[in-house]
C-alpha cells in the first residue's frame, strides 16, 4: 500500500487557521461582492465590492406578497440600528418563489418605502434559485452550500468579503443568532 501524499500551501493553512475555512472568494477566485448590480428602479449600476468594501453586509432576497414580508421591518430596524457601526443591508427582490414579487420595480420601490419605510439599498429584481440564479447569488450559494429555498434568505458577509453565515427564510432579522453574529463582526 502506497502512502498518500498531500500538498497544502502556506496561504491555505494560514486562511484555515485564521478563519476556520477559506470563504473569502468564490471557487472561481472572484470576490463574493465583486458584482455590478443595478439599483432598484434606476439605471444606476453599482459594484458591490467597491460600494460596500469594509462594511458588514447582510444580503437578502425579498418579496412584497409573501407571508414573511413583515421581515422588511426587522431588516430596516437592523440597518437603522447598526449602519453607523458599519452594517449595510442589501435587498434583492425576487419573483422566484410563488410569484410573490410580481410588480414592476417602481411598484416594489413604492411598496417598500411607503409600507415599511425601507431606506436600506434595494437592487433590481433578481433570480436567486438554483439553476437560474444570477452570478451574485450563485457565488453566495456556492460559498454557503445552499441556495435560497424561499423569500428572505439571508447571507452575512464580513468586512473582508467573506461569507460568515446564512440564515433560512423563517429566521427573523431580529433573532438573537443574527444580531449576535452582526455585533461580533462590528
């Protein structure tokens, strides 16, 4: 029987012992946030890495006609409470689950602003489902090991662009697990 030989480079070891795993980039080597996305209801395109570098980022796929839509209130509360310390919440409306985001971008924007006073950044309607997910959500899902299975799935990213955790749809943005994870990163 031949002995098995392993090759491990120093950078991989350093990353493993520093962060517990290597999650700073997608398997293709692209930074998780290095994506150009369009702001909701506008033609303005933003590179997330450039715009939110150094911030703790909570990315959420949202929907206006879902039983979980009330989470907008909790997301806005998180954003309002922690943005001064470096948290940003990024919302991505999606019509992937149950057709629960059927409106135009203007309708979505009006609903979020008027119903839940949403001030955190919102972006263009996005596909998040496995097989049709846009590149941002494909990278997040690959890093997390799971795609959103419903609206309001949350991905938490640290100041260096590494995925820290992800939370299933029914996990409230006000849950102790989400708040404790955010406070630890701030």
